[in-house]
C-alpha cells in the first residue's frame, strides 16, 4: 500500500496512459483491460470506474520506480500471488522500466499459535497481528531466530508461548544461554 492514500489519486491516471504503450480494450461490461501477451483478462478499471487491485499494484510500482526513483524493488508476496509475478513484470516493462528491477520473494503462510491454540486471523474482518506486535510480545531475538530458521518458501508454525519461554524448550533461549556460557569462558 501507499504511505499516503493521496498518492493513489495522482498515480491511477497512469493506467489510462498505458494506452499508447500496451493494447487497452474496453469490454462489453465497460471494464478496461490491458493486454500483456497472456490469455487472461487483466482488468485495470471496472465498468463503474473503480480501479482493481491490479491497478493499485501498477500504481504502487510506478510510484516506487518512476516517482520515487527506486533502483530496485523487492516485494514479499504470499504463495497465493505467485501467478501475478509475470503480469506485474510485463506491465512494468510496458511502462518502460526494466522488469529485472523487480524482485519478488514468495513466502508461505505463517500460522501463529498460543500454546496448542491456533490464533485466528482475518484480513477482511480486520483481525490481524502485525509483525511489530509479534516482536513486542516475543522480542526481537526470538522473532528473528524463528523466521530465519525456516526458508521463506516453507510453511511455518510460530508458537508465541514457546518463543517467550525461558527454558531449554525454546531454541532461542537455548542459543542465547549457550552464547552467554561461551562468552564467559
């Protein structure tokens, strides 16, 4: 998302400006689509004039590359968005930006647990836990250790209670304790 919601208002018109660079078409339902050389419908503006999520992504990347002059953008996307990488790189190319300047890291889902209980999270209902909240609860060291102990492309069960334990059950505590012992020698 944009740091400021107003940035979207200045960047969305660029979607219409793609007309000269890529083939745009208006469908029977008045949706505006962009042809990216694939066989999918790539709707950027709905018939009612509202932008799609894809249009927001285009505007976001345009803002980063063209307006804020980033040399490289690294996105971390969930595995359910893997199919969107090629179309995002195609549209970045259509904007005259080298697609190699966009790197996407695909990450599997992280399940949060409190002991044996799964913590229910829903973006739609606003029930979320931010990384900041996890760090505040378990500490920076524990958070780093648990996330770095797994590859981004493997699913993870993060047990908040275990991460806070001060016993050998907690691998972070065990590593910290071992470090303290070694440092005292």
